C-alpha cells in the first residue's frame, strides 16, 4: 500500500504513522469500511448542523403519529395511550339534551320526567363504559351496563306514557331486561358470527324507524293501538342491537369487513341514544304546540271554535265550495233572552246554559258543519254542500232540538230558544259577506218574535249594508234591555 501526498509518496515510516493515527484500534480494513459507510449514512440523514434532516423527521413523524389501520375510530397521541373521541362526543350530546328535558318537565307531558331520568342514566352509563374500554378499568363495566339497562327501562316507560299505551310497567321492565339479556348473555357464535352482525343491523334498522317515525306519526297513535304496539316492539329490537353493539371492540369490528355492518355499528354505538332523545323532544314540542293551537282555536267556556278559527276555517271551506261549483251556506244563531237568564239565575247559570247549548247543537250536527262562537250568545255554523233550502231545514231542526232540550237540574229547568239567520254563499262572496247577510236575516227572526229562522234576501254587500248590520246588532242589544225592563216592571 502506498500513500502519496501530491506527487511525492510517503516513506514507509510515515505511512505506518498515518495508519496508526487513522486506526488506533488496529481494526481490519473490512471493519473500517463498515464504519465509514455508517458515518456516510448518518450524514445523509442529517443536515449540515448535525440535526436530523427534514425527510427523516417527516418519516419518523408519520410512523409515530399515524392512526392505527385496524380501527379508524381510534387515535394515538403518544403511542402509549389510545382512546376514542366519539364516545366523548356522545356524552357531550347527552349533556346538551338534558337541559331540554328538564325544561320540558314543566309542560303537561308526563313522559318528560321519564326521559329526563333516561338521559341522565345513559350519560352515566356512557361515561362508565368509555372508562372501562379506554382506561382499561373493567370493574366499572358492570355498573355501566346496569345504568344502561335502567336507562332503557326509563325510555320504555316514557314512550308508554307519551303514546298513552296500556302496556303495564312490568311488561316494560321485562322488555328492557330481555333486550339486555339478548345483547349480553345470549351467545350468537361470537362477535364475528353472522348472527351477531344481523342483530346489530336489525337493531339499526329498527332504531332508524323509531327515530324517524316517532315525530311524524305520533299524532296518529291515539286512534291506532297497533301503532303503539309496533313502536314499543321496534324500540325493543333497537335496544337489543344497541346492547349487542356495545360489546364490539375495535379489533372485532375491524375483522367484520362489511360497510352495512360498520355503519350500523357506528350509528348504534355513537348516535342512537342522542338521536332518539332528539326525536322525543321534537315529539313533545309538537304536542305542546298542538295543545296551544287547540287552546287558541277553541272557546274556553263552551269548547266551540273561537271567532278567529271559525272565520279562517269558514273562509277556506266557502272558497273551496265556490271554486268547485258546490253550494255552501252560513247560519248565525243567537240565544233568546240570554241577558234575562244571566240576571235572573246568575252568570254561573248563564255559562252553564251556553255550554249546554253548544253541546246540544254539536251533538245534532255530528260533524256536518263548522260550529263556532262569534261572541256572547251569538254562534255561527258553516254548512258546506248545503243549498239554501237544505240549510233552512237544518236551522228548523236546530230550533226544535234546542227548544226540546232544557238546561238545568230536575227541580230547576230553563227552557232555551234560539233565533237563526240563514244566508247562502254566492259566487265571489267572502265569509264576511255571507255573515253580514245572515246577521240581517237574524234580525228579521228577532223582529218576528224569536224562536224561528229566516232566510236572507240576496243583496249586494256595500258600506251601507255593513252599517245596517252593525245597527241591527245594536238594536238587538237594545231590544234585550227593553225586554228586561218590561220583565222587571211586570
């Protein structure tokens, strides 16, 4: 071996000295080459300042922080602790829905209390099960499942009250425990079996039907007992699939490669209970709104439609009849001598007379028309598909029925009579035009001696006709006062 410097070779003793300096351990040439290659590889992964290069740092970052491929719902931040953020999102959703249930407890819906308890119990159960899975504390799994079963029982109780179902409380308890037993204790051949996956998929389908159908079809449950039974049955199937889904781990769910199963499992584990509680809240709020609309549309004393509801419904009915070339008529009714009843028997007896009159006329009509209270002792009836002659026949029958149905107890009976004005709707009429003509006809009935009906003459409703109708109403009030004075004078 010759070592040169420039053009002059080193002498032997100089060459030996250089080799000793370069290889003080007297390593063989093969080890020297291996060490040299290692230093070159290290320099290639380092920058000029001796730090790891950007390429090397990116490679280490990707492999240290990338998500495990076995289960996409889990992540790792340090490589030593893994948990899922989705149960935490489910807990947050439960906590957000709990104040809504507490607010609804002030409503008249008795089911709000049961769903409030169910929401609180399911929140506790989700936290305990998440701790058992993510923090490796299996001892809290049993209290978590117990709290979940109690939440399922509370949900069944709330649904029973919400739908007014006659299912006993014991049956609800049996259904809750049966669903839990089917999900926890029954062996379907392992979590990878076809039976277990079918239970999860069937539970997801039943859960979707309940969540979507409950707010939409809740109003029909009162008249259809079969709907209430189907709703409770579907909820039981959904609970079975839900409890079965809670037992799936990331490894077992990853081994069952099926998109339908994966979606069903994710929905049951993460979204079923929050979605169910949202559907229940919407159902309760729809019922509260419907009750408020009923209170606004009904007269609180008699139960008949209010003036506003009578005019709105009558306007739509008359417009529909005229648009399809069908007849329609309006009856305006006024109780005779009602002021004398109030003054002689008291206002409580007058209120009872009004309620009795409404009940009598409503029973007679039996849904044939739209019956409402205009104000005081005046009422109105919209009769679709009735000609003037047919409406007059109905008015005569009402007069006869009211006359033959006195109000009061056996020792104190008050005979009621009613005067009626009849007006048929003409093309181009509004509800107010027909009401004005019926009011003028009512004044004719009052002038002819009461306890009778009169048909309005066809006339154009202008400003003078409206003023005449207002004057007629004032004359009826004055006439009632005059009759009262004559009664006291006699």
